[in-house]
């Protein structure tokens, strides 16, 4: 086995890598041997590459550092596709290392051999082909340099980078070969220079506008950023925060916009003249439609601007972090008190209506009860489809709760894996709120030997894709057609799946059972716990439509 292959993990460690996720195989054996023997790297093994990709994604999200993701050659690599696409659009750094055959064996009917170069070209910051032969000093220099380049590109762009390793046999150590990490190679590190954001245009528009709002997209907020937002809120600026923005710790934050923006009579009183945004995507469809119909101007803050324009109102983008910009807006212009009051009244009255609404047992009432009972010091992953939407309708109270979700591509395929990645990266209690199809789709995320005793999973089992009974459009289809191609009903109880995965299991079908279980559900345990909440489509639809009608008809002003 070549020494430089064995040194790969040490190079990565010195660059700043601390975590790796491997899937077993032979062609990536040189990398597996290197990483498995490194004393300071956390290298986890996950058999299913698709699940491994999402677990690595969750670790990278939590640690905010690039994570190495490594597999053997052939179609194993293609299974990383969904996680890599999510990482690209959610700006999460991954370094994909794929074992490969030498080029002369591509397309020659050799086993586990496909065209691997640029296979993810639309979803990675860069593709880097590693040297095939390391017989020359220049090739060994290039090998080290390319790994450093991958780390730099992944770190600075917050994007995945793909390195392809065409290994020649033999790639296992000789029987008597002693492998010790070298200490004499050069490590190239990069440093990002601090720069002042140019805010003159925004400050000018901010001072003129009397009706202005701040909309926070997906992300996490530093303490400086929270303090600046609190100052701006005290000046009368409505701060609108979807649940995935992690803005629930802010003073008087607006969380129920997806519900009250259904009220047509209210919308005219809430229309802004200026919208300041930062963070990534938002969940709230009603907020997107509301802003697209407005004549507001939008300024966006982004440390890596790419000029996305989801509200069709974008005027300018400021390259920088929110902390650099928000501080310059404090005391820089009056806001209409009447305008601010309308937003705050809408928030308070909707919160009151949610408390007063006595819903029968359903997905909505169950989610409401779960969110009431969560401990303060917890991190939550929300799977896409209805769990995410229900949580966004309701909002969340504990200020130190951290929220995660796969909203780069918004797929259901890797929610389990990403949540596992977060659980493995923290001693904190980790809660996954998910639907039955999302959970069943990604069960291999639990097929490994890692300790998940800090993990809690709540599965809202409505026996199919219940979202298609709640969104407009599918109701126009023939019921048989809708069931076959959209809802995909099933009668699966999750008890056997849960026990097979090594979790404690409980099930509830009514409110009294749910409340009894939640009393003990979050207590410490030697294994993870899963709670299955069983509901049915017709009741869920009835409850949800009744709530929407109450808010649609309510006289807010």
C-alpha cells in the first residue's frame, strides 16, 4: 500500500477535518484503512450509501465543518446523489471521496465500473480527479495539493466537492508492511479576510421607508445577530421568522404568518414598502405569494451572494454577514406604529385562536401537544411534508431549541439520516418529527452500530401521503387514481420496524394515550425511543380546514 494513500487521513486532519462517514467496499480500501487507523478522527461506518450521505450532511450541518464521505466504485457513488443535491442547495460542505478503477478499465465490462468523472457536475462546487500513479514526486505533491484544494473550496463555498481516486491494485498493505503517518508533508491553509459590507443603498432606502419588515430564512442566528434584531424589534420593525430560521428566541417575533396571511381583509394592512431578508429559503407559501403581489423593494444580505429572487422583488444584495449589516440600521429611520401594530395584532390574535381551537384528536392536535411537551434543551429535525408545515403553523416556544430541516431540495428521502447525523454530533437530546412515508423510506439510516440513545422519533402515521388531502388540486382526481399515484395508502404498523432497529416503541391513537406517553418519552434511556401517532386522512382534513376557515373569517382589524 502506497504511503501517501495511508497519509490521506492525516492530511485531512491537519486541514481541519474531524468527521468521516464510510460505506464498506474494496476499491476504497486504501482510504478506509487510513481513516480507520487515525487516532483523532471520528470515522463512522454506514452500509447504505444513500443514508450515509444524509448522515454526513447532518454532521456537517451541526459542526459547521466539512465532513468526508467515502464509498467504493460503481453505482455505490450514485446513491450519494440526493444528499449531495441537498448539501449543494442548503450550502453544507461535504468532501466526497470515491474509489474508482483506472481509466483504461472504464467501459470495458469490468465489475463495479462506471463513468465517475463529473457525475455530480451540477451539484458540486468542483470535481477533482486524483492522480492514478504516485510513482513520481510531482504526482505525490499533486495528491496532497488536491486534497487541500477540496477542503478550501468546500469551506469557502459551503458546497460539496467530489474527489475521485482511481486506485490500482494492490491497495491493501503487504503482510509485513508497517504503516505510520508521515509528518513531513506541506499543508496549505486558507484564511478569509474580513471585509466591511457596503450598505449605503440599503441605509438610504431604510431611512425613507415607514413600512418595513425583516424576513429571516433558514439558518442559525448568532447572539450578536439576535441582539441586533431585538433592538430593531424594539424600534417597531416586524421580524418574521419561519420555524427553520431559529428566530423563535426573538422578542415579539412573528411566527404565525402562514395562517393569518390567508385572511384577505388583513393583507392590505400588512403590505410593506421595504423587505430586508437574510438566511436561505422559507417554508411559508402564503408569505411568498403575499410579497410577490406587493410593490415592496427587497434587499438581501448574503455572505455568498448568488442573486436568488424568490419574492420577485429583489433590488440589491449586500455581501456580508447579517451582524455586519443590521448594526448599521439601528436608529436609522422611523417605522409606522400603526403598520407594526397590525402585524403584532395578527400574531397575537392568531396565537390566541390556536389556543382556543378545541380540535379533536388528529395530526394537528397531536403536533400541538408534542410541541408543548418538548424539553427546553433539545434539537429538532423536521421532516418535509406535513410535520414541517404543522410545526411552522404552530411555531415553537423554548428559546434554546434548535431547529433543522432538509430545505435545500425539500425531499423526504433523507430526513432520518440527517437527524441521525445531528444526534451523533451532539450529547443533546435529538428529536425527529416525521411522517410515515418519510420514516419508512429511510430506515437504513439506523442500520449501523452507533449509539442513538439520545434520539427520540415521533412518527405521524396517517397511513399514506396525507398531504395530498390537504393541498388544493388532488381532490379533482378520481379517488382510485389519487390513491395509486399520490396518496399511496398502506396499513403498516411501525412496531416491527422499530424493534428491528433497536428502539423502544410506543403507539397512541387518542389524546389521553399521547399525554401519558409524553410524560416519560423524553426521559433518559439506554436506547432511542420511537412514538407512533396513528391518525386518519378524513379527520386530519376536517380539523385543518376548520382551523383555516376560522382564521380566514376572523376580523383582525
